[in-house]
């Protein structure tokens, strides 16, 4: 009993020190976990940006030449299907209206143009990376967004027709996202110009007349 009493202070000290060590070890582990998460996040961001750069380069080097070939085929075959369409976006709702009557003969011609399918498939593959989140769609928008939207504006009637059959869902989704963003950007620019004009006009009762005497 006397031996236990003599050892008790040392045992309590060991118990206290071990408790402190466990706390310190837990803090270090949490810190390492936080560092690991940050490192993983940074690496994921780098991978996403690398893939974004790769896809944007592919767009310019591979997809645009396909688009040019498709434009040539459409002109060569005198296809008028893509003319006379009005494209409107209401939020995420895409509306198409044909101002002129459709040409069934043109529609049949288009089915035989392989470059039309190649362009749509390439754009679908391109869009998949950004819709899935593995590539940074915002960075890509600043690089190829305007080009992408302007071209898809021309072929969207055919794309929508194919989407109704279950194809090109990623292409349509990215098109709607980027078209909305493009229109929002244009509206902000118009707003800024109007606000600038209004600030110059103000509520002044005096005015000056500029005269060019040269």
C-alpha cells in the first residue's frame, strides 16, 4: 500500500503528460488533415485548369476546322434549313421559332452530311468536361465562350431536334449557360453606358455649346 502511495504522484504525472500528448497529437493530425485537404484542392484546381487549357486548344485546333468544313458543305449543298430561326432564352428555357417555312428536302440533305454529326459530336464531347465539373467552365467561357455561342446559335435548331431523340444534352446545357452569361454581360455593358450618360446629363439647368472653329 505504501508503495502504491509512493508511485501514485508519478502515475498521475504520467497520466497527465499522456493526456497532453494525445491532445497535441490530435491537433497535429487535424493540422495535417487540413493541409492535405488544401493540397488536394490546389491539385484538383491545377488539374481542372490543365484540362481546360487542353480542351480550349482542341476547340481551336480541331473543332473550328470541322465547323468551317460544315459551313462549306452547307453552302455547297445550298441548304437553307438554318436560316430564318429566332432563338430566345427565358432563364434556362430555350425557345426556337421558325420565321420561314421549313424545307423537307434540306432536312434530308442534312442527314447525309457527315461533318454535321462530327461537329455536334465534337461539341458534345467538349461540353461534357465542363458540365461534369472536371474542367473549369468559367475560365473556358472567357477563352472560347463567345465563339462557341455564336456558332451554336447557327446549328441549334438541328441540335434541339437531335436532343429530343436523347442526344447532345451536354451541348445544349453548356450553350444555355454560356448564352445567358453572354447576354447578361451585354446587358451590364449597356447599363454602364446608360448610367455614364445619365451622370453626364444630371439635373443641370446650365449648358455649354461646343464649337469647332477649325
